[in-house]
């Protein structure tokens, strides 16, 4: 009997299973889609990070190129002016370069300096233009080299992809024919087996023909019926005799051929021997390749040459500019004048101090020669004379006007005297401080101050000088 309740139950269960399957499918698709979205955003974030890193590295590279050329330009003006005054020692040159480098770093880099000082003076704009031109040339060369490297990499990757595709399609020998259908290509084992089977079959055929021929010859010699007609024919005998003669002729011709081949082989050996002797004057292909490779310039050397070329152009631009040449001359003259004035004032002070010392000594001598003066009064007078001398010498050294260059020399002297290691390094053989060395280093420091002042890179006023000298003025 038909059970309606059972049928409805099965139908309900069927639809329930269908609904469950659809829900599972939808849930699976949703999860897959979610994974795809997460993977997409993960790749996107990774790309962004790589891009940010690349932009950051590119920014650092650009800043470094600009800083390098800015330092080159400022050193070209500054150090040239110093050399026009007096020859530079290695120590003073290192001081000069460190002053320029520190200045660029403290002011946020070359591009920041250009941004804050553009359109200030014609001279600065000339310097900045030369720096930007040289920097842009180096940056452009860098990008071109990067593109060339990427192009070569893509070409190499393309060749690798083609090789992999050939192997995947069964064309490992790259002749465009499937190796399974290529009669000239096969695995080493299969080829060897086919060749062995072919050689074996040929040997068997040759052996069978040889046995058949020997059998016929033997029958003919014994007077047997070779052609199967029951009689020994004359033709059979004649054919047998002809065969014997042919064999003799073949043996003789074989002997001749062997001799000829031996002579020919000897000739070949001689030729081979001649070919084996290499002509030292001739370059083999490998040797030529080696010579060509040795003549190739490494990439690092090419980059250094490009950088040297851009710096050379920068030097030429500044050297041939009249404003720059005038600035160098002005800086050199100001350094020379400051040094000459220091020497002159120092000589005047020295003479004044000698006069003070002589007067004090005369005063002491007068007291000591007076017989009425007691010993106690004599000591008191000597002490007062020394104090008076110290006061007068101090007035000579401190009360008069001092130039910035003088402050720099005095500041360097005090710093050297406070540092025991420096004091020992600055001492000469006679135990005194090497003043010429102190003057050289002070000249380098003062030269930088005159450089930024002359080209109007800084407003060198009293506050700026005091800051530079650490409040010594």
C-alpha cells in the first residue's frame, strides 16, 4: 500500500540535503573569496612596502648625489682660496673638508640649502645650477643603468622560460619536433639498444650469406649438382672457376687498397701532426674572447668614470665663471689680510710686553742695588713689580680690539693646552708648541667663515661668529 507520509518525509529530507549542500557550497565559495581578497590585500601591502622602500632608497640616493656635488662645489671655491694663500697640509685639508660636510648635514642637505637660498644672489644661483646639473646627470645615468639591467634580466628570464617550455612539451633538443616523434632524438639507453639490435641482425645476415657461399663453392669443387638438375654442368664448373678467379682478384685489389690506405693514412698522420702544432702568432677563438673580455671595463669603473666626468664638468663650470673666480680671489685676500694683521698685532704686543718686562726688571734691580733697602722691603717690591707686570701684560693682550682670526688662534691654543694628548702631539723637538701648525689649522677654520660670508650663504654677524666659536667672543 502507498505510504504518503513516508513519501513526504523522503521529499523533505531530499530538499533539506539539497539546501544544506547549497549552503555548504555558498559557504565554501565565500571562504575562498575571502581568502582571495586577503591574499590580494596582502600582495597589495607587500607591493606598497616594496614601493615605499624603493622610494625611500631612491630618495636617499638622490640626497646623497646632491650632497656630494654640493660639497664638491663648495670645496672647489673654499679650498682653492686657501691654496692661493698658502700650501695646505693634509691635516688642514681634512679640517676644511669636514667643515663643509658638517655644514651640509647640519642644514638638512644640499637640496634644503638650495631651497632656502635660491634667488638670493647671482653667484649662489650659479653654484646651485652647476650642482643640480651635475646631480641630474648622475641620477639619469643611474636610471638608465637600472633600465638596462632590468632589460637584460627580462631577456634572461625569457630564455629560461622558453627552455622550460621546450622540456615540458617534450622538445628538450629545441629542434621544434617532439622528442617522442623525433627519429634523431631519444634516450641514451633506447638508442643503444636499437643500435645493438640492428648490428646483431646485420651480423647474422652476413654470416648466413657467407655460409651459403661456402656451401656452393664446396659443391662445385666436388662435382656436385649445384643447379639441382642432376648433372654436373660445365657452366657450373666454369662459374666455380670464375668465382675463384674473382676471389683472387678481390684479394689482390684488397691488398692494393690496403697499401694505398696505409700510405694515405700516413699522409693524414703527417697532416694531423702538422695541424697539432699551434702557431703562437695566431689567436684561437678562445684567446680572442679572452682578450676582448680583458678589455671590457667593469661596471663599477664605468660608474666612477661617469661620476668623475660630472665632477669635472662642475669644476669647469665654476672655474670659467667670472663671479666665482672673483669670489675665490676675495676670500683668499680676506684670509691673507686677517693673517697678516694677526702677525702684525702679535709683533706689536710682543714688543709692548718686552718693554713692560724690561721696566719691571729695572725696577727690581734698582731696589736690590739700594743698600738701605731691607730684605723684607726688597721681597715686597719684587712681588708688587711682578703683579704690575702681569696686569700690564694682560691689558696688552685683552683690552685692545681683537680680530676673529685672533680669537680662533687663541681658542685653538687653549683647547690644545687643556688636552694632554694634543699638547704632546703639537710639541716640537725643543718642547714648544708648533705655532705654524696651529696657524695652518686656524687659517682653514677662518677660511670657511670667510667663504660662507663672501658668497652670502650665511649672514655672518656677531651672533653667528659667537655661535661658531662657542661663546668665546
